[in-house]
DNA sequence: TGCAGTCTTTAGAATTGTTCTAAAATTCTT
DNA sequence: AAGAATTTTAGAACAATTCTAAAGACTGCA
């Protein structure tokens, strides 16, 4: 992660969030390695395993706040479960159907041509491409 | 709907489903007009309004069975709610963010080039393009 | 047409993922 | 360190969906 700020308290402050013990622990898990796709439940298990117990409500709060602050993006691929993505740049996803695994792929090689104009009175917000694959 | 079979009992039988009173009523609502996007809840309200009460559990059962039989396809656009689509042909969607409205657009004018190969050991299943727009 | 066998429907309970509540704990400012 | 504001937390509440098991409906075959 070249150019990534590893001073998590500072990054949280910059995002308008108090660098609490819990938020710093979660930010470390989320942002100090490569890009990740997590669910609230998977991150909660992880933070417990790392001997840093954080309540499930706090995990949900933090994920929603991080998303609202632009630190994460939410990816909707399966009904009834939200994935949060530490990669906030332009990219798309492979979704492996039975397991629920998500893989990034860069959007810069992908060209989408011929998209119709947005319905009247609306502005484009984002184009999501989900390539569903099965084993 | 040219070429569409309006004999719902026959269509259900062809799909391997007994043409019960409830399934026929739901199929009529779903398939006798143009293409539609429904949720279990919205279809349940509709069938109640049409004076043919069907339990919510049956609406869920029927939507899942119709999907498994290829009569419907499930579209995942928002966390925590499933949309079912009577258009099972190749097409993509506009999703209007605050209201949750879905609009089809044909995929034949849209070209997606440069998609990477599926991850090792997987086969392509479907490519979903969701164009998110806001007012 | 009558039955038996199988499948379906249903109400309500259960489950799952997520949000809310309000009291206790922490963080920030001075 | 004190006071004010924010955050955390356990548990309750909620929303969408699935499950349970008993009652009802459909079908094939007499
Ligand atoms: Mn959310
Ligand atoms: Mn389902
Ligand atoms: Zn991603
Ligand atoms: Zn559609």
C-alpha cells in the first residue's frame, strides 16, 4: 500500500471520527494489509480472535461510519448480507456463487459501451458490474 | 407479450409445478401484463388487494419456486431485500437510489469488453450490470 | 367418481442480519 | 482534573425470510 497512511488515529480524525480504541482496532484489521471484503459478522469474529473484543453493535456502527466517511464501500451481491470493501477505487467484482467469495478486478481494462442515458430526472451515481461465476 | 402462453395452469405444469389456486393467481399477476419487478411484500399486498388472499409464506414459496424453475430471476440491488424479475432474458438495470425503483434496459446495445477470465476452477454464470442513479 | 398418496398451504414460531435504546465508559476541551 | 460531548455496550427490537407441522388441495388410478 504505497502512500497509505498507517497512522490510524490520524486517519480517523481526518475522517471526522474520534479515534477510539475500538475504531482503531477495526481500522487496523481493515486497512493495514491489502484490500479486503468483509461482513460485519466476519470482522467481528476477527476482532475477537485478535483479543480485542468489540461488540457486534460497534462493528456495525464502525462499518457504517467508515462507509459514510468514504473509507469503505458497500457491495451488494447477495440478498440478506452486506459486504464492505476496503477498495474504494473504481473496480468491479467476481462473485463465486456457492461460497460467497468476492474478488476484485480493475475497471480500467473493462469498457462498457452503449449504456442508455439515465432515466429522466436522475444523475448517474455508479456502475456496478458483478460477474457471477460458479465452480 | 407475443408468443406468451396465457394458459397458466399449463405453464406451471410445464415447469414441474402443480397449478394450485394460489400459484395460478400469482402467475397471473406476474405474467399477464408486461415485465415486472416485485418483492415478496409488494406481491403479497397485490394479491390481497385482488381479493385472492394468499399467505405470505406461500408468496415466498412461489417466488422461490418460480425462480428455480426459470420463470423469474432474482435481482440483488439493495441489502436486505430481494427483487424478482419477470424478465428472464438478457438485460441490465437502472436502480434509482432513494426510491428503490428498478428499470430494465436491453443488453443488446451494451458492450462489455475486456472482462478478465473467471478465477481458476470457475465458470461464468452471469454478468450483472447495475447502473445506480440518484435524483 | 372416489380414494389414496403426494404435494401444497398456512399460521405462527423461529432464524438471521441489522438497528435501536439507554446506561456506563471513554474521549476531548479547557 | 472537571465537564461536556461522543461512543460503546448488552440486550431488546425490528425486518426479511425460512421453518414447522397440521390441515387442505391436487392427481392418478381404481
Ligand atoms: Mn447500513
Ligand atoms: Mn431465497
Ligand atoms: Zn472490491
Ligand atoms: Zn429486469
